[in-house]
C-alpha cells in the first residue's frame, strides 16, 4: 500500500483528495488529509460579512462533510516534515509516513510581522483584518456602530490571498457608508505597495475611474514599516505617515510555520515549485497546491481549481514513472465587486493580462469581461453554491482549466504569448 498525505483540508487539499480518491485504486493507495479542525471556510465570503451581506455561519461548513468518505481526516497540528525519511510529524507525536506528499496548507495573515499592527488595545479595536473569520466578524461589529472618520484600507505586501479583495472592500465600504447616509463623514484612502491600484495596463484603463468616481484617495508604492498605535498612523520606510481612525489592513500573508521548520519554503514559507507542474524544485515526491506554492499567479480559489485539473494527470503520470505531459498556464478567473449590485470579471494567465470581451462564449457571454454589470455580481454570489456543490466534491466545471482566448478582444498594443 502506498500513501498520499495531504497537509491542509481547505480548497486545494479537499479538491485534490477527492479527485485522487476517484483516480487511484483503493487497493493500492491510501489517501490521508491532515488539518487542525473540522471548520472549512468559504473564504471569499469573508468580504461580505462586514456589510451584513453574509452571516459568519453562512461561510463555515464541516471539512469532513466535503471529503470523500474513504479519505481519513486526521486532526492535529503539524510539527514538521522529514523529507529524507518521508514522514510527517504532528505535535502530539503522531508520525505519518508518505510516498507522495501534497502541501496545501495555504497562507495566513501575520499581523505579528509588522511592528505595532497587532498591539493589544488596538488590534481589532481600531485596526482590523477581514481575511479571517474572527477578523471579519469583529469588523462587522465595529462598522455597525462606527460614526465615521478616516478609513484607511491597506495592503502590507504582495502576494496576498485574492489580490482584488482589498479593492472590493473599499468599493463595498463606500456603498455601505452611502446607504447609511454617512459617506460625507468618512474620508477613505486606499494604500498599496504596488505602483498603482491596478498594475496591468488594460485593467488600469478600464477600471481606473472607480476610485476617482467613489472619491477614494490612492497612496501607492507604500512599504509599511510600522503601525504607530499612539498617534494612530501607519508609517512607511520612506517616512510617509498616513493617519487613520479605522485601519482595515491586509497583513503580510505567509505559509505555515512547519514549512520553514522543515526546510521546504522560501522567506514567506511558500514552497518553490515548477510553475507548470506544481512539483517541488527540491523533492520529486512533494507537491504544493493552492496558496501554499510560489507560482506567479493569483492566490485565489479559481487558480487552485484550474491548477488541480492539470496537476491530477501529471501526478498520475509521475507516480507511474512517466514524463508529465501537462503544463498549468497560471489561469485565474475572478469577479471584482464594485458596489451597488455590480461587479467586473477578469480572466487571465501567466502571459496574458485581463482583456475585455465576453465570457465564457465568444459574442454571447453571458458574462462581460472588464465591464461592470449586475450579472457579474449575481455570478459572484452564485459561486458560493458552485464552490460547495461542484468544486469541493471534485466535479467538473464548464470552464476549461487552461485559459481560452475565445471571446477576448485583443488590442494591437497588447502582447499575447
């Protein structure tokens, strides 16, 4: 009997386990998933909780429920991986041998990595995150009674889970305050370490108006050095200070600490892999899926979905001693909430920036790319059902894993490779 051990029972880990269980003979392969608890969160739902669109209980379900019943789920904290001995050690002393290891433990916000960010008396009092269930729930309570002032929406450093979520938060907050009749009492600033809110030329030309129209100030190239909780300012390494009454920040996103202890990761605890096959660059029996790897693609659920569709065949070929024939192209597909019941849709990969057009069928859509529409907003809300009922069980989606140029409008100045 050969063993596949999957570290992480979230989006990537669950899909990988369910697809592998269908593809590998049960008489030859044991598949085991390891995670700390039985709470599987629909993380895109975090965005909506502060504004009362979703309740916290609507984004959390049982991990066990969505795993194939023939896949054991081991609850425990991971201590380290011994890549030479091919074992995973849990903190409680449990030792799990593996023949193939899949690291799918994602990334988490680390406010402790920025001085002052998680100071007692300020963290989740006037400094909040919304990338965790606890953070977004606390922020919902704060916004319900907040009287206004200087709201700063801030990104510490890239990469982060769902790179467009901070922008979506700013747009939804603007609508939220407007509907409450207090928009004139809120001064909003969007702060990013990037050179612009939208770094791709086509996104910038098609979406750049949104911040101006919503009267949201923009501060770019901002590398935070610390949060000064006494003066209620964020301070950059080049000594720019931005005051706040309410700071909604995206802390540094890092992979799991056991990755560092095991010598498997980079400085952010992300596992370096071949960006096309997802196989570790150091070990030919270790893979990293979803947010846990270092591929130059968005850390988003759609990327995990598309990459696993390609990865599955590669895995089967690899364990059979054959050359891997698939190559993931970095395909990402993402709805961007713009407020007032509208959203945009972007579809891109490693080599092609988001382009306008129709999706998924050329000339028909029904979704519009890089254009606000109510249908795109409905598509974003409907995706929660698809996540639980199609993606997690490992059922096929009617969208190809590799990005298609069908329906996309390519300006002459845009290079597609």
